[in-house]
C-alpha cells in the first residue's frame, strides 16, 4: 500500500456488470428476429440493444408491430451482450437465452413483471419527480425546486428517490447548496417531508403503476419512432461529467469532460468507434480552479473545468474553461492546446463563434458577456444589467469577496446559484446580433456586435436556458423550469410557446435545444425523462424518442452531415447512470445512416 | 490559501495582527492535540478490525462538537458516503454519525455523542488502484467551532496509515488523503 499525492489516473476501461450479462458468442454482423411474450404475443416497441467493444458501444433498435427487429452494421466476429427491454417486462440479457445462430436469427421471449414496484422502477425519473411536484402547491417553490435541483443530475432516478432520515436530508441539502443547488431556507426545511412522502413506495408505486394491465399504460413508441437506431459510445469514467459535445467539420465528435479536464474525441466512422482523450493543461491551479468557493464533488479532478465547445472556421475547437477562467483552443491536427487568459469576469460558460470568427461567450457568475477576436487579440468584457441596484453592487464586489475567500452563495460548482442572474445560453442571429439568456433573471438580451450596446427583454416564462436560431432567424428558447419551448421573433418581439408533451405533463426540464440545419426541426433535451424530443415546425408536432439507458441526462444537441442527431449523457454524478459511465449518443432517426463497412477481422474495408 | 487571504484582509482592515496571530496559533495547537488524540483512538481500534483477510477498512474519528462526513472514492472514481451507502466495487459505509441532538437520533441511534465517534467504510475484496478520502463538515453540534479536528486511518494487509488534521465548517475537503493498494 502506498500513500501518494499525485494526480490519479482516469481509466477508460469499463466495468461490466458481469453478474447480469454474460456474452453470447456470435459471429454475425447483423441479426434479426422476434420478441414475444411468454404467451406468444408480439411485443411492440421493445428496445433490442447489442453491446460490444472496449470501451463499449451499444446499438439499439426497436421492435415493430409484429415484434420483429433487425439490426445491422455490427462489427462481426466479436462477443455481444444483448439486452431486450420494454417497460412492464423483465429486462432480458443474453445469459438467459441460449442462441447463437450463424445466420443471425435470434428470437427472444420476455417475461411479464408481476411486481408493480419493479414496473415503477423501470419508469424514467420524471415520473417519480412528478410525485414530488404534485405536492408543491406554491408556484414559486415549484419553480425554484425544478431550476435548482435538476441542473446537475436528474431528480426521481433510483439514486435520488430514496427516503432518508431528516438529518440526512439536511446534510444532503447542505452539500447541494454549497455545490450551487441552494433553496431558500423556508422551502429547504420542507424538503425532507416533501420528498419522503412523495417517494414512499406504499403510495408511489400504486400511483405510478395505475392501469398497469391496461393497454394505455406506458404505450409503445409510434411507428415513426420505431424506425430509429440509437448508438451509444461509452466515454470517460465514473468521475466524468461530459458537459457539452459538438460534431466537428469532419464528422468527428468532441466532448468536454468538465470533471477530469479532458477533451474526448470519437470517430464514428471507425468500426470500433475509436475514442481518444486529451488532457487540457491546468497549470498549477488547485482543485476547483478559480471557481466560486462552495463544495466540489467528491470524485472531482477539475482544475480548469472545460464546459462548452464550438468549432471555429479553421476546424479548431474552442473551449470555455469555466473554473480556470480561460479559453482553450485545440488544434485538431497538431493535437495541442493554446490557452487564452481572459481579462475579467468569472466563469466563462457557453460560447458561439460569429461570421468574423470572433468568440462570444457568456460569463455566468460575474454577469458578463465576453468577446475575443483571435485575429487581433482584442478582448471585450461586457457588463450585463443586473436586476436591481443591490445586485449590481453585489456583482461588482464579487472579485473582492472571492479574493477574501468568504463564503457567499455564488452558486458553487455550477456557477448557477439562485441569487445570481447568470448569463447562460448564447447564439448569433443571421444579422450578426448576439443574443443571450439570463437564466435566473428570466430575461434574454441582445448585444449589438459593433457598439456592444445591450437591450434586455423579460421572458414570459421562467428559466430561459440554451437557445438557438433557426434558418428563418427565429430564436428558439427552452424554459428549463417551465416545461416549454418558446419561439421568439426578434422583429416583432413576440413569444410563442409550445408546451412539452412529456408524460406526466409538466415534469420535463428541457436543458437545451438545437435546430437541425437541414430540416429546421427543433430538437429538445428530454433531460429528466431519458429522451430526445423533436418538434417539427410545419406541423407543430412533437415526437418523443426514448433513449435506452436509464438516467440519460442530456445538455446539448448537435447534428452530423449524415443526419445523425448527437447528444451526450451528462448526469453528474455519473455513478447514477445505469452503467455508471457517461456516453455519447447518436440518434439515427430513420435508421438509414451508412455504416462503416467492416470485414470479418474488424478492419475498415 | 483562501483562509490566509481572509486572515490578511482581517489584519489590514480590522486590527493589528499580533492578537489574531496568537489566537490562531493557540487554536491550531488545540486542533493538533485533538487530532492526535483522535488518531490514537484509531490506533487502538486496529485490534478490532481484521486487516489480514485482504479487506480494506477506512475509518474517520471526530469529536462530539461536529458532524463530519467520511467520503471514500474507489479506483473507478465512485464514492461511498452517508447519502450513497455502497459502491459497485463493494464499498460499504457503516453508519452516519450525527450530532447527539439529531431529531431522528432516538430511532436510528445515529446521534451517538459518546466517543469514539467513528465512521467506517469497508471493502471486503477491494479492487487494486488509487483510493481517495474526503471529509466534509456540514453541521456544527453543541460546542462546535469554525474548525474541527479529525483523524483517519487506512487498514489493509496488516498495515495501518493514519493521518490527523482539521476541516473548516461548511467546507468539503475532497482530498484529505490518497493511497494506492
């Protein structure tokens, strides 16, 4: 045994659930078959998932009306672990079947759950969280709870829906508050009773499984949804927080791991979904960097905290280093970083690059928007209006407080405390105007890109988070604590809302949205419901795509040229995720994206 | 670092530094002594913990004036602590020792004010690699001050490593110690 004080390693290696899943030896690169109940009726909308590789990759397809599935593009000559999953049925994993057909025929029989508690446990977190929200009658408290408790991890997932002694709750809430999830004292005092009563299995399970034996319960996804193919690539380790991801010009996907200060790269065109990672230089910064005090997660190694990333015109990757208070530029060819110090502000957050290649970024804690022009080296730090004179004074004093090391509620690790306005999402209008949201102030703002003049506009909904322009110049904004998306017309200044259809209604927390550059479809993070949600503008229709892994917490969406819709599982702590490790996720809406051709020894043909 | 900065600011703005200085030295001595006493408690605890069966035991002892929390992070970077009582690698926490007056202490027996107050994490078959110990100070108990002393011990393969120190109220010291097995 050695006691040491060096940096720990971050193994990419996986930790298989050996007790559940024994590999089936199979040589086919495609499979087909039928999923039936033990009484020989087809199971519609079951997810059939093949896992392979190291670090692993999972490919999921849905079963049809006749319970049939077909999966192609697997690497062949490898071991697979197969899981078949449908709410209401026991998960089936491959050690429960004894089939390995050369031609790829593989049928499954699922067993019906008889214990309602097990059915309730299969439901996404938002169903459970709905039980809590139902009991909060004050709109002010409900909004606070949603905004402050669901921005790092889901609420209502298996790890959080636990009944706890009152003292234990107080300590959990103390820790969450110091990390940035603060509630006001009066409301905080009600939380133990609120959560313990809502999550009492005696009342929760019957409510959640009401009508379990009727057809309307947990209906299968529609025929349109069932065409989709979902690829998930395990990325990082159990301390990872894959905050944001982006698709580069060459189709290569990048993700920043805020908790381990790494940039990850995935090449989906490689048969093994090749993954690499690069350590972002952190100099001699301490754990937590220049972050605003409070508490850090127990397993963190964050010193610079890479938060968001964008691709520049030259293909370089620009990254905000939130607690390092810097920008990083990653040269994808040289595979090296250049670090750009910032002249002011605290907590550079989300960024966008304008047509003049200038980097615009929100600065969350100190209430600024920053601009850096790499061509000239010009920096601007633009002060965003506060909500009141008192807040203005407080914000101006922040650097002094920080220097003195006093604890004030700055919003801890996430830089998102209830008491600060928090400039958050940012996007650039077709006319070059800079638009950003102020999350806790429930406002959006416009910055003139030349004069830097600011105009603020109240949003008629709470918690405007990460927003995007569509090709028509309309600004789309998710209301994180208001269960809606809103379309804002920058000419007429009118908002038009669309309520999210996630059941039970009102339980979703859309962290961000993104616009498909080809179709103008709005894609929304189903952050608390393990889903991606599509909104088609012409028909004003929503389509909900369930994602296969329990506790899939999404914060960002991007698109590849082949039509892939990409996101990442960003739940922090990662240990709450079903396998304990984050993933990059690609949704192939019609299941038609060309797959890399793979020969029998696994090399690219 | 931050405490030093706060202290210097205090010196400049409020008063001459000499009194403060003496007070800080005195407080530190008190904490050191307490830490050593807590550490010797853990030294004495060794005979009650088997260290030769391949298991790994991590203990933290602290006084009745503070509610401290032990966090142990395994080589896969998964943590066991009071709000998450086990890890996939088999780590388990014994019980959460709280303030004596804890409102639910009567039923749970958690508010144990009698020393030694020890929180323990045990791995019956620990995976090899680097482990991390963190300590949080979320609540003051009766008589609690701004800083509280602790001692930790790591027992594995007949060996024991001990360390004592202090933590600040509402501060989570995420890396009190790291070790490798």
